């Protein structure tokens, strides 16, 4: 069908034309142009020429980006217009106010000789965007046709002609951007689908934000590979090679951003730990701000170590470490990528206590003892050098030998004589600084041994005793040493997460001010935070 021209059309020369949109106020207006095929639609978003894409690829239409106040200007080259294009709409949208707030709004078209066409725009109430007029190819020449539909906003207007506009442009702020590719082939997702800036499939010079499930409208310039350029904002920084460090402006921005981010990160760390949606969201924010993750981790390091000290103190407080507690600690260390001697030490002590906890609970090794005659179905868990201590009125008598712990009994084999304590006769096991003491049903049935690793030996003996007596460590059952989490939190907070004696912040322990053995309660009032050193000193003097 041949396009037709209605009565309100003026023939224009097929030449380079200047289109001036003018109004009598200081308000601003953005002028744009939409190039349409005979179907009345754009071929792609590239057929919309506007401030973010001020020049049509064919060079037929350019938006002047630096117009005088009260004006907006486009240049339209009809000879350069592709054959497919039969209409060029001259459109505009109010930047801060609706069109009705721009008095004297008019469009004039000039060629080299002067004015060739003019149209006044009568803005409808509520219209923020309008087609002011259009160039139309008909009857083998170009015409300027006055007027056109008015819209609530630019997004609305462009959508009418088949150009998709981002949601952020739907409100009146006209800082819009177009889905460059939304009606061509859909953009493929990036290879790594976590939210990040990825190379923009439609523009090699840009990065586009992928939100984890779809491409968004946000693009940023791709940082140049030039080592003199800031890797974050791309600005050139003179001749000095600064490696990957951001420019001073970016560094200040990053620091500012991280101070708020750190507070948030600590809250997430304390409440949900270093995994899950909240944690992921934190790191998405870092990528979104184009902050080097190492910089963010460095910012988090101090608080992270303090957090790990707290975790360790809480976990160690009841003298046992569950597998979940250890995993959580390790996951936190890994997620934060903390490399720190203090943290390594905490980790070692947690691990050690975890091993002791498992032994005490009856998860015992079985070892071969070829030189020992065993009872049927007897299995040996420990065979270690030990010194038996016998105390009497005349003092202590020490005899060296072997301590062997099995599922049936505890044996001590000395050079002259030995003893056997069947589990039925044993009552409890305790570790001291130098050895272990086994209490028995009769006062004389017990025994005391010095060993190299009292805690380890005591844990194995206790485990064997538990298994033999079918005493399991009931889950959820607290012994008197265990401190309820809210009491731990209260004491930690009250003492400021540091040793009340010396102020140290490393390897902290919950200490019973009046010991449990002397009837001290497991209450906030009777608990305090001590560092390991101060706690040992206290033990020596009590
Ligand atoms: Zn920068
Ligand atoms: Zn201390």
C-alpha cells in the first residue's frame, strides 16, 4: 500500500534538515526521534535516537547533546535515510515537568535556505511525551506532517512503536534506556550466572548487569585494559602505573561504601553465618559496586576475627565440640578467607576438643596389642606409658609401667606388679595437669596415673567407661558445665568480648568466678570472660 499524506502536510526538500524544538521556559525537554518502517514499527531499539544513543547507525538522525536553554535540536539527513524507513517521528518528553508546563512549545524545520515547516504543539493535560511531527516518505518525496499522539511518558510512547523500555523509565524521570535487543534474538545468559557485570551481548564496549536470572537495563562502560586506567571507573590516571588499584575518587567511594557494608555484613555473620541468601546478597552488592572482593574481605577482617573468637569461646564453653560447631567455624573461616595465626590456634583447639568429645562419647580407636593376652571379645583402645602414683602417709610412690584401656577394663602393667580395674568397679575419670585419676566404687579400688597427655588419655578412658556402662551422651542434655546460649551472649556483651583481667581479645574462655566444684552457679553473675592465660593463673591460685 502506498503511504498517503493528509492535508496538514508540507513537502520538504530531500536534504539535510535541522529540527528545532523550542519553548519559553528554563524547564528541560529531551528531544528524540523514532524511525519507522512501512509496518509502523521500529526494526530494533537502534531506531530510537535519544540521549543515550544520540546518533542513528545510518547517520540519518542525530540528537544535539548540548542545546541552548529552552531548545532541543536534531539534525535529520533525508538523503542518508535507509530505503526501508518511511517515517521519522520527531518526539520529545518533559524531563521534570509535563509538556503543558512548557509554554510556546513548537517545532520548526529548516534547511540551508531557512524555515521550511513549523508546528505548534498543543500539550494535552497529563502528557509528558508526544510526537511533535514527522517526516514521511510518500509519493516519491518527503513531507513534514504536523502533530501526533501524546503519551503519559516517553516509555509509553516508545512502546507504542515496538521499542521496549526499561521499568525504571516507566516513572516520569525520563532517564530512560531501551532494551536494545528485546525484539531481535533474545540475549543469551552469561556463562557464569551469578549476579554480576558481564560483557554486554549487544555492545562490546559495555558491561551489563545480570541479576542472576535475567539481563537488566543497567550498563556501564567496560573498563579499558589500559593499565593507566582505573579498573573501576575507567578514568585515565596519568602516566603512573598503579596496577589494579582504583583511582582516588573510586578509592574514596569504595571506602565510604564499605563502612556501611561492613556493619551489615557483621549482622549477617552473627545471625545467619557466612552462607545463605543474605550472605550472597552482601557479595552481590560488592560486585554491583565494582569493588574488588579482596578489598571487601580486608575490610571485614578485623570484625571477622573478633567474630571467630566469639564463636570459639562459645563453642568451647561447655567443654565439648559437636561436629556442627566445628563445621560452622571452618565454614566461617573459609568464607571469610581469614588467614591469621590467632584463628589457626583457635581452629586447632576446637579440633582437639572435637576429637576429645568424640572419644568421650565412645567413638574409640581399636589398636593391636600383640604381646597382651586378651579376654574373648576384648578390644584395646589405648596402650600408653604411665606412672602409677600411690599416695600414703609417707608420701607419694611412683612406679613406671603401661596403661592399657580396653572395652573390658583398665590395666596397669608395672615391672613388679600390676592392677586391673574392671569397668563395673569404676565410677568416673578425671584429668589433672599431669595425669588421670580413676575413681572406683571402693575407696581403695581407684588409681592415679601420670601420663604425657592427660586430657587425651582421660577422654579415652572416659569413653570406654561410658560404653561399658551404656552411658550415652544424651543429645540436648546439659551437664552442669554447659552454659545456656543467652547467658553466654549476656556475659560476652557485658565484658565487651575481652578478658576482664588483662583485656586480651584472643582465646577467651567463660570462667566460673566461684568454681562449680565449690558450688558456684552457672549464672551470668557468676561468669566472666578470661583469656586462657589469665584463666590458668587463676586456677593455680585457687
Ligand atoms: Zn576510578
Ligand atoms: Zn587475660
